[in-house]
């Protein structure tokens, strides 16, 4: 049978040239595979980089390096690549050694044509599916990162900064900012859930909010956004908490709506801190209405810090963690310093997405 570019690629390792050639012939002619056969196991790792196999078939005993030693090297070079270990020695000890070395299958010689072909094609298909899923996830990660604001909004007398560390490759948290007529609008939002589904909803929420940039009343913005998003959120069984605000640069005035979020602080330079508790329901909650706009004034040296609930998990997981956020906000010399300090705590891995936005008025 003639192989094609889409044929599964198989690397065969066996120090017996006759067996290696026999295995290659069976897989090429009856299995529609592209096969690279090697008699020297020391060439295996280099072949991984050059040939890019979908599965490896290796003997368990070879001169200079056993199949299990080859397996260990391949696991290091290409984690997850399926490996079939073959041997003519039928014993429990061999099988246990192979499985403990993370072999995907253990086959004894002589191997029937149908069993060999079926095993190779099954494992190769699984490997390709995992790789395609990984590539899709990588693309989703790039898209989500591309949606985050990269360039800071120019605000004379203010610092506006933020960051996000997803618990997985993509997440349901997002932050955003963009210029408006009297200053800047900014958002911290948290979609219930994690992964690609939450990331898609987050991108939709961002788009809807940006489409309402010209609307003056933030309460009305939330009502319009909820109407637009409700059908999709209902189908997904999801809701979104968010803090959405607009800064008037000249007045130092921040108008905001908190939709079920409740994780924003105003840290006063003169002392004292105020948590901006939520007074409205999340978007998509089905409870509807009641999104009230509030107003606060930032004085020189004051900071407004808004975080997602993943920040709480960096400490004790309760609202008392906001005391630590306040401490960091007071000790940092800039808005960027606050962001960096919190994201650094998430750098070793966090159970939930971690997002923070900081607006600081210069002294």
C-alpha cells in the first residue's frame, strides 16, 4: 500500500536487522504507515527530532542500551509519545519492567500482523489527537493574550497597570482598558469556570463592553450588556462578575459599577482603606436590573486596586486576604509594582486565574 503525508509515522528500534525489516514491511504494506527502522538504539533520540514519529516500536533488549533505557530517554525528549515495547521473553518481570517505565503497550513476539497494526494505529491516532488539541490550545492562548491591553493608556498624573495569570493555558478572567472622552475606562471581570469555554465568554464580554464605550451611564451599560449576553450565558450555564469603571482625569473622579464582584479597594495615601462592596448582581445571573453607578474621588497618592478571586487563593482564600493586597499596595512604589508583586505570588502555580488592575494617582 502506498503511504501518504497523512500516514502515521512509526519509528522501529530492533538490533536484529531481519526483525526490524519485517516490522517495517508489515507496517508499510499492510498498515499504510511511514516507517523508519533503526538497529542502533543510540540513534533513537536524534531520529525523534528528524522523523517526528507518531509512535515508537522498540525491542526490550539491545546491545549497548536496552529498550527501557531508550524509553526513558524518549520520555525526556518527547513526553507523551506512545511507545510499544516488544520482547520474545514472555514473563511477568519483563511486563512489569516495561509498564513501570511507562510503556504504552507490551507485546510479545511473534506478534500477529493484525495486533501490531491495530495497536500502532490506535496509539498513533491518540497521539495526533492530543497534539492537535495542544495546538488548538496554544492558538487559543495566543488569541486570549492578544485581547489583553498591551499599551498603557496615557493618563497625565495617573498610573494605570494590570496583569493576568491564568490557572490553565487560557482562563475566564480578563482585564481591559481603553481611552474615553474624559479619561479612561477599565474593567476586571471573572467568568464562572476555567478553560476554553470561560475564555470564549470572557472575549464576548470584553467585546460587548467596548461596544458600549459611548454610553455615559454605566448602569445602563450593564443593563445593555446583560441583555446582549443573557442568551449565551444561559446556554452556557455561566455568569460573570465584574468591576467596570471610568476615570475623569481632570476631576480625579471614578464612576464605577460592581456587578457581583466585590474585590476592589481604595487605598488612601493619608491612611485608611475602603472596600468597594458589590451592590449589584452578576451578569447572566437571571436576577436582572439594579446595576447602580457609584462615584469616588482619588486624591494624590491614592490607589484603586481591583482583583479577581484567584488573588484571595494566594493567601488564605478569604476576604481577609484583601488586607495583604492593601499592604502590598502601600509598600509598592508604583502601580506596576503592585501588579508584579501579586503576579509573582502566582508564578509557582495558582488554583484559579489571578488578575489585577491598579489605578494610582500620582502625588
